[in-house]
C-alpha cells in the first residue's frame, strides 16, 4: 500500500524537461506603447523562470539572466505579436574577458553618484506568463564628475530606445546623448556610457522601460502558489530583497548605504490587492487594459533597496484598533486568516513596549505583517511591511503548542524590533550584519519579556542564543561578528549563530555592564542622531562611551570601542580560570580562548576586555550585573581579594551576562556540587544552567574531569526548572551521539534513563494544557528523552495515544500539543505502513503550518529504509505536496534517524548541486545535521573527499564545509581521548547515581 502511494506520487509529478543553451539574442519589447492585453500573453507551461516569449535570432545578446539561471527549460512561445520584429533587436557591447576579470576586483558601485528618489511602476502578470512590465525613474546627484551611470540589474531585459538621461536642474534641456549601453554579467552592472560628462553637484534622472519576470527562486520579486479555502489554486507575487535582490525587480543602486525615497505603482487585476511599504494613495485604471488597476503608494522615507517590499495577491486582512497612531494589519490567505488573530493581538502591544523602551515613536504610519506560504528566512526586512513564514506568524489556539505560540511571538517581536531600529539596520556595507542582526534579536527578547514577563524570555535567551553561539564560536573555522564581506552573497554565509546568537549576546552583555537605563538612553540618542542616514557602530560606541563617562560607569581612559572591538573583531571567546588561594580569600584570574580541541599554534596574545561579576555563598546575590572588575586585554592575570574562606563557594558571571565560560579549581567545583545537592535554589536558575553547561563543555574539551561534571548532574532529581534540565540534556546528547552507535551504547542509555525517568514518571503523557509553561516544557523534554531512549512505558503511551487519534482523526485534542512532536515521531517509528500513511494523510489535510511541520518531521522517524528513501525523494520533488522550504525538515528528520543516517548522507552527496538551488545556504544546514554524528576515520575521509570534489558547487558554503570537517576531527579526538574513560566511569562509578564522589578515582 505504501509503495503504491509513493508510485502514484512519482507518476503524477515526474516531468521530462529539455534544456536550452544560453540565448544569444536581445529582444526589445515595446513596453511603453503596447496594446497587449493580459489574456493575449501566452499561458505558462510551468512555473520555471523565463516564460516571456523570446524570438529566435542570431544577433548578439547582452542582457540576459546571469550564469546562476542558465540552463532553465526552454519554453519558446508561439504567436509573437507583429510589432516584435527584427527592428526590436539591438547589438550590445560585450565586456571582454580581461574586463570581466578586472571587474571581479571590486563588486562595489562607483562612488560618483548618489540616488535621491525612485519612481517604480511594475505590472506583474501573476496569472499569466509571470513576466513583469516595468518602468523606473532614478533621480541622482553627481558626487564626482563621470561619463557613465552604473546601476545594478539582474534577470531584466531593458528597452534600449526608452533609456533617457535628463537634467533635473534644467528640465527644458535636451536629453543627454548615450554613446553605449553595456552589461557586466559578473557584477550585475548595467552601465550607460554618455557622450558628455555629468557635472559635480548637478542632479539627473535616468528613465527606462524594462521587462522582468516573477522568478520561482523565493528571492527578489517572486511568485508562489497556494490552495485557498475554496479549494482553488491561487498565485501571489511577493518580495525578499535582502541582501541584494532588489536588482531582480528593477534597476537600482542596490547597496545598503545608498538610501533614497521611493514612489511605487503596482498594477493588479481588479479582484486582487496589493500592499507596499507606505500607505496606499490612490487607485487608477490601467489605460487600455480593462480589468486592471494601478495602486499608487505615497512617497516612502529614505530607505535602502533591501528595505523595499510589496505584495500582490488575493489575500485578506484584518486591522487592529489598539494603536492610535499606527495602522496595524495582518494579511494571510483567506483559509487561515483567523490564525493571524494572535499576531494581530500581540503585535501592537509589543510595538508599544518597544516604543517605551527606546523612548521613540514608531516612525511609520502603518505596519503590515503578511503570512507568506513560501519563504526561506523567518521574515523579510521591508520597512513598514514584513513577510513572515506561516509557521512564524499563524497560531491555532486549539492545535498549536505553547512553543508554537512563543515562536510566533518572537517572530513578530523581531519584525517590529527591525522597524523600530530602522536606520541602524541599514549599514554602509554588510560587514556589520552580525551586530545588526544581534541588536534586532536583543530587542526581540526585550519585546517578549515586556509583553509576557512570566514567559522568562531572559532564560530562554540563554538556551536559544548563547548556547548555539558558544558551540559555533569555539571552532577555528568560526568568523568574527564584524566580518569582512566582499560580495553580498557572503552575507548569507555569515548569517548564523554568531550573527544572531553572539551578536545579540554581546549587546546583552553591554546592556548589563553599562546598566539597562544607560544603555537604552544611549541607544535612543544614537537612533535620533542617525535618522535617515546609514549606521556606523563606532558612532554608537562613542555615544555610549560619553554616557558611561558621565555616569562614572567606565573610567575616563576606557571606551566602549576599546572593549567591544575585542569581542567583535576577533573570533572566539574566553574561558575565565578562577584559581583560589589556599585559604580561599583571594583568586588569581586568567583568560584564554576556549577551544574544544586546543590549537598548539594559537596566538597566545588573543585576549578580551572581560566584565567580571561574581557572588559568594554568604552573599548569594545574583542581580548585580554591572561589571565589578574589568580584566583588560593587556593583562595576563589579575588578583581578586576579599573573597570568603575556602569552605564557601564563589560563582562568576552572574546570570551568564558575559560571553565567556568559567572554570574553577577542584575545591570550588566540589563546593558548588554540594550546594546544588543541598539546596539548589540558593543559586539563580540561569547560573545553575550555566554551571552545568560550563562543566560539561569544559570536560568535553579536556579542561575538567568528566567525573566532576557528571557528578553535578545528580542533583537534577530535585530540579523543577526547565533551563538547567535543558542544559544538562543538551550536553548529554553529545555523549549519546558519540556512544550511540557503539557496542557500549547500553551504558549511556542506562545512565540517561536513570536520570530522566523520575522526571518522566512525574509528568507522563498527560494532556493538561493548564499546566505552567515551565511544566509543559519539562514534559516535552521528558517525553522526548524517555521515548528516544526506548523506555517501554513511554513508547506504549505514545503508540496508544496515536492509535486513539487514528480512530478519531478529526479530534485535534487527543494529543497534548506540547508532546505532539514526540508522539508523531515515536508512534510512526514503532508502527508500520498504516501509521505512516495516516501521518501523511493528516499532513495533507492540515491547514495549520506548525502542525504540518511536526507531521513532516514525524514521518522521517520510520525505521523502514525503503520508506525513508522514497520519503526523501518525495520531499524534493518539483511541484510536489511538500513545499520547498519544508524539504529540509524531512531531511533533518531522516538524518537524525539512525536508520536513515547513511541514506541521508548518500542523498546529500549525490544531490548537492541540485537541492536548494534557490538558497544554497540550506545545503549547509543539511550538511551540519547529517555530519553531527560523524566520529570515525572513515567518516572523516568521506567528508574530506566530498570537500575536495571540484564538481561540488561550494558557493556560499565553503566555511560551512570547513566547520563540518573540523567538528568531525574534534569528534575523532574526543573518541580517542574520552571514550574508554566515559564507558568505565558510567559502568563502575555508581556514585554518579548516588551523587557521591568516587573515593578511588
């Protein structure tokens, strides 16, 4: 039955495609004067790019799509209109090979011109052949005399005889003569060579007609489809322009520093709607095109091209009336519009909190949040308009879990933080992307904390941001927060846990060592200073330094720049070593870069300005997070005095506000273990989690005995907070992954079950949605681990519950939302064809994005290799039932499945160049998931052969492949150094279970 299902999928979706060679003709359609009606445009054969009718000719062609889009299927259209004849072909000047090579030395635009204003008119044929008729005017100021105008342009055909250059200062003057038009494929430059030089200080306007297309690559101006409430398939056109994809929609100065005002016209069919950055101004008929209308939008504030955004669709919307000075709307396909009510409810509240925190009124008259069915990032960065993935904006109160609710809240908060920060997120160049994203993430958590204090967003920050940043930044192949970016394509490669996690953690660290009020006041002052200009973080540092000196928070000879440069301009982070004196009353503090495996060639001079905070057993105050002592980057060590006697503990890095780990002498570790065992609540919950996380990772790096770290975990039987449990199990997951495929897997399994089962037995698979969030998160953790470790009671519970659901498939309340992921996964793993087919049918039936994601993951838990093979194929089918953005969920599930791991690795090696061609960074995520368990020489050899294979396209992923190789090497080193020790320790040291030190070890 299952095989028949898959066979049906293949038969109905497989297609045969013929590919064309790179075209060699240039077609100039008469965009401005054509009487072509939408219904006269030939219908598309499929949704692939370039369905515009292209006449055959041997004339040289210059404006075509770049190499990345070559080789697309050739859908030549018949019945070309009479006016598109030989006269519409123009020979263009081609760059020579030598010119192209020299061009690669600089992908930046010349600094001779500055855009001031854009007028953009676009008519996308969403329901036709996906072409876009366009017109653009760009007003420019001349900064230096120049005889050419260079803009960015990609996948656009210009109409050469409509290109006009005129003087803004002298409207009556004749248009400037054009000597030649040129296109540089490598740099995506459109260059107009003029007969006369443009004069410095003067203003000019470039105007042209062009044709673009709605691509299917989920970037730029793209088209996607969905099924609405009436069961009909519908199309929409939407945008994602960051970092450099506005050039796919219209010719422009596509660099973040080049801000300008925008006036946008969008043509649409009368039964559709459009949305753009700024409120709608008026609607006008499209002359000569019945059934079409122009939506004209008000002039936008000066923004960067990546902040431009719009949508043309048949979506519906709902307004919020909570905010009296901002029109707040949510948009979604009609079938799920009700699920946008939660975002509509919390959005204005978060916005008000952020306005209060920044002491700044929201700068825009309206804010639109749009739930888009297909989108790669969780959200776009248009100013006044944010597109969000459906699973990050839609929430169903009866089906979605509290974790889904938190995900939506965070996505909305992040989107609104970007709007409030506005200018600071439009840098001069992309080097600052890490701090930009970090600041937005920091403000996201501020917004959530102010909205829902009981959610403890500050604790979630530790698990969601600090830990992933720690894990990546300890690698030699990591990168700096402020990393040199040569091309915009590199932005995606460094948009990772360092950009989001470390970037936001450094902002959080600064807000603590300065004090929250000083930091927020300084940030607000800075935002007011840089209004409508691009940001420089050195200016922010200077602003904060001035405030800090006035409040005596920093010494006069110390600046924020001195401190932050050590954190943003060099990769890595320190481990602070606290070595107390024999009597305990003083401690010698040293620092060195933390590495999972030490590099003997590491420069010893790598150091940081470290804000030290600490408390003692007799004081136990954890709320003082202002820097108590600074350790300078020039100091090899410092001594801290006035500590308690040796029988009392000290704890450094209060509430883990500093981005560093802490290692103590053995005596202090023993005192901390004893305190956790006797009364763990004396220690702040964040520091309990920090102590566990630091100890386990120090042991993993060979800087602490594993016995010390594991002994500490025995106190967890009394722990009722989620954060310490997640810290412990996150670290133990690494041990389980290293030993999981070995002959000693039973040893680690037994240890973990002894640790987890008391927690599971206290929570089980109850469906109590009224429990506190902390309890529900603990239940999620306990069920996941108990079933993962194969505990019979847990597996029986999930299978029974899943079978109850199979009997009543329309009852969405049978399974508690918080444990759905575990139930789906393990019930399908323990079941057969019936359970798998039911899960697939429920996926196809569901209209809740978060539910569909859980079902997709669960289907990858099957133990049948043939099922997993076909499931992988199904996930990457073109135009299949699984959206392209969600295929990575399938791959991740199969890669984490011990029965599918080898299959996933083979699949990725064979399909590397063919998967996620529209977003190559997704390949890096796939590689990270499938190589996580690599720990043998054979694994390393296979990975290195893959890395060295010149046929593999490594664009945007060179660093990620290096990181996978480095992690595998580190795993090999760990196995050689710790495997026998861990096995012996877990087999023989019963003290670990009892919480007593091993006297013989």
